[in-house]
């Protein structure tokens, strides 16, 4: 039987999502916990991998088991065997056609910037710190140049293995909340380090070192070397993917019927792009 689950984690102490032969990963922790509940090895597939230090509000996974276990037993049993930094938010049965990665039609990330003179203490693992004043309005204006379908070569890591650099950015917003600058981005899929590289290029605009039009120039130039540096991992949170409502998943990972036509022309996840694997 196939199940889907939402996973929340603090990525600070992990080497990323993907299982590795060395070091602790989120996937490894989740698979071990589920395996204890079903008393058998369990392999999980995620909606998009995240890199070391990147967090997730609702990563979505699917997995198949051959024994009878209720969603409640899988949820509570797994959480009792997971480290404190990882928790399943929900578990539910899904049809066999559901695929955490390929069924997703969009993915959402949020980047947290702490913008003040003093370095953070409590927020040091959840926020990236910028001491110079940032103009969130200028950053938002610059960000709009990236919305739509584009070749994002200038904003992906040189090690990115995605065969196609074209992605469709549905939305990108920058807002200030007191001393915090929040950057929200949604797209059909992401290239490796795409979000962090976009943030790294928005920061010089916020400082007044670059004009908002610079983002359009970078996009057209397709030269990673000319764009800003990669923003630190700890400020990035994978909010989660979005699926059509016919899969009957929780509202936090489902999009409304009226949004279906808008996304219908957007291809699903084409290839394993590392998914902004830590974006």
C-alpha cells in the first residue's frame, strides 16, 4: 500500500535530505524510523531534495509497505523514533499513481534574512544575517524581472546536472517585517542552488550597489560568474510542493481548482535537478 507523508525538519545538523553512505541525512532518519514501525526496510521518495543546512516546513514523501499499519500508527510510531529535529506532520494513504516528485506541479521556498547591525544568537541557524540596511522595495522590484519562463543559467551552480536550465517562476516576492526581510518564491521546479543564487543577487540591489534592472541583465547574460554569491543555506526553508486536489492531500500542499488551468501548461518536474537542492 502506498502512503504519502509531510515531513518537517531543521536541516542544521544534517548533510541534506538524500541518503548518504557517510553522515546523517534526513532521508536516512525517516527511513530508519518507518522501518522500525513496519519491521521491514522502507525506501522513501521525496518531492525535492534539499542540501546541507536547508530546512523544510512540509517536505512530501511517498513510500510503499506490505504490512497493515494505520496512518496514526505510522505517524506516532515514526515520530517516537525520529530525532528531535525531524517530525512527520501527517500520514495518509494515496492511490498507487501518486508520486511525491513527479505528481507535484509547483514547489515553494522561503528565504529569511535578518537585517540589523547586531549579529543573531537565537536565530543564527534559521536566518541569514546582513548588517547593511536593505531596501526590500528595490529587491522586490528587481525580483519581478525573473517571473515567468526563462533560462536560469545565471542562477544555478556550475555543478548543476539538470539538462535543461529553463524553469517557470510563478511568483517571487520580497517583503520586510521589522528587522526581517522575507523572500518567497514559487516555481514549477528549481535548478541546483537557484533560490540561494537569486537571493545572493538581490542583496546587492537591496544595498543600493546595483539597480533593479541588473537582475534582467543577469538573466539575459546567462553567466553565473557575473551574478551575486550563493546565499548561506541556513536562511532557506522548503515550504513544500503543490499537488492537484484530486490526490486529496492536506490543504497546505494542494492548489485550488481555479489554479489548475494556470498551471496546466507548466510541465511537471522534468528531471532531477537537485531541486535547488538547498536551493
